[in-house]
C-alpha cells in the first residue's frame, strides 16, 4: 500500500488534502466544474451525443499517446512519470483532462446504450443499481477496499484479479439493489440522507 510521507505534519496534511494526495481538492474541484458545464449540454439530441462521445474518445486517446510519448522520450525517468502520467497519483494536468475526456465518453456511451436497450429486462435491473449509487460507493469503500486492506494491505494485484473482484462486487450490488427495491424506493444511505434533509427542513 502507498504511504504518504509527512502526512501527519501540518504541511503534509495540507498538501495531501489540496494538491497531491488521494483525490485532493483542487484536481477534483476541476471535475465538479466540468460536470456543471456538462450538465448544460443538450443530451436530448442523439447527433450531439454521438458528436460529444466521438470528440471525447479521440481526445482521451490523443492525450494517452502524448503521455506515453513524453514519458518514453525522457527515458521513463521518475520525474517524467511524475509530470506526464495520466494516473491519479500524482494528479497532473494530463490526468485531469484525460480523466475528464474518458468520463464524458462513458457518459455519452451509457446514454446511447440506454436509448437502445431501454425496454430490456437487464436495463431495469441496472437502473435500480444506479439509483443507489451513494450506497454502493460507501459499500465498495468499506466492503471491498476495507477487506482488501485487512487481507494484504492493498498489495499490488494484476489486472485479471482486479477485473474479477470488480465484476463480483458489481453482481453483488446488482442483487442487493433489486432485492432492497422490492420494499424500499431508495437505497439505505439515500433513505438516510432524505430523512436528514426532511428533519432539517422542519
């Protein structure tokens, strides 16, 4: 597992929280701004969705290639990886824009798939899961990452292992969502948040 040097110092804690830690404020605030901008896009026009999805996938691939070329040009040095990687740690400009492009691509792709398969039974199953996104986010942190920390302290695993765990977790979430929705119209945490907002409104 990666350790952050100086995390418990004032300087280290501030740096970790705002600049170069695990999901720091400023790169992720950029994602919020992109999301607000994207919310104004006309997703009712299929041609515009296809156009946006096409531009985003091309942008993502071009940025990934630029990253790989720059890192290779500078001999795969540690500083080159630090400056030009598209991975979330450390969060560079290339990471922010590449991740944004990939996110827009997958959003557009999901909307196009939703239009095509809206009448299918699988669509209805997945909808229930999506409506409990906050619950599943918390569950995956505690139930998946938490268990992995206890087992091997988040030691490195190959892509096949990660894919298997991800699919297994998704199937469990799919099952839970549809069983839970037989009695409740919101997920556990969504229901809890709704109760809090109702309490604060009174």
